[in-house]
């Protein structure tokens, strides 16, 4: 990998620590007003406004009480998985996942509040993958790590500045292998070195019982955290993108 390629892998849309803390404060303390429901969502999803002093922004709210029961995920756990995915992406510094927090004083009770990404409506993974392969490689590694069972093409967005974002991480972190995604473009390709280095840092922090481990322990079960560690170790051992599982439908439906 040449120097210009390495710089591309190291770039991120994540804001500075101070900017991210301000975003988190708005999501945590801002006054919430529901603007309407987001159509075509599997679970109750609302567009909201958040106001704190002079700050006013849109956000996404997914209440725990609006989660559709699933046979293989604990009822009421999807909002926590969304937050866990954000926290993990923030630690790795890839891929770009909107700032996401849990809040129990929202209009319909406990739920996930997420930064809204003003995105290009006609763009998705299938229209973006050839333009932004480095970003798609980041998402593919991340999905293998979190065991994403529903990476549809529409869960990859481009904002007005062309920055790529990954959203919708409710059905993740299951302890059983369930990877299901539209991003199988890199099977058996080497994982870029900067992405592996971030995974090595994660492994060290998990072993040392660092802050990221404490955060994930509040959001996931012990079995799920052990499975996450196992997947992490396997990615670092193999150092290549995984193949589709032979005994599991590996492409979500619908794909977008």
C-alpha cells in the first residue's frame, strides 16, 4: 500500500473530540420533539428535533417499546445494539456511524437517539461502491466484527459532502454466526493494514479491561461479548475478509 492509499484508509468523517462531545450533549440533554415517523422501517422510527440553548438539529429516535419481536434477538435489546455499534466504531475510528446514545426520558420512553445524516436520497451501496472502495472495505470489516445480520444497500449513505456513513445496526452482536450483508466484494482479500492496527488496539483494550470493554458490558450480554472477542481474534488471525457462511442465507432481503 502506498502513502496516498494509507492516508485514505486513515481518513474519517468523525468530528474532533470536542465536536463529538457537543453532539453527544445535544442528543443527551436536548429537548425532543417528534416530527413524524420514518416510513418503511421494520421498527418504530421517528424523525425528531433536538433543541439545546441555540442548537437545533434533527435526530432519529427508535423507542425500545416500538421494537418488533424477533425469534433470535432478545426483545428490547436492539436500541442497545445500535449504541454498542456506534461506540465500537468511535473506538476504531471506522466506519462513520452517526453519534448514537440511549435516552430514557424520550417521548415514548427508553430508546436510541441518533444524529441525523442529511444524505443523498438516490445513493446507496450499489451506486457508491465503485466510487468509494476504501470506505466499503471499512464497513465490510466492521460488519464481520459486529456480526451484522442485515447490511442492506440502503444502510450505506453519502451525505452532501460525499462522506460515507453506515446506519441501522439493531440486529448485530449475536453470539451465533449470522453475518448477512450485500458487501461480499472483498472475500479473501487482505484486510488493509491500518484497519488491522485498529483491531489490534481494540483487542489490547478488551484484554486490559479498558473503557470500551466497560461500555460494551453495559450494552451486550457476556456471551455476546465473548463472541465479539472470538470474531476479533479470528479476523486478526486470518487477516483477510471472511467468506459467506455455508449454512446461513448470507444476503439480506430486500437487498436495498
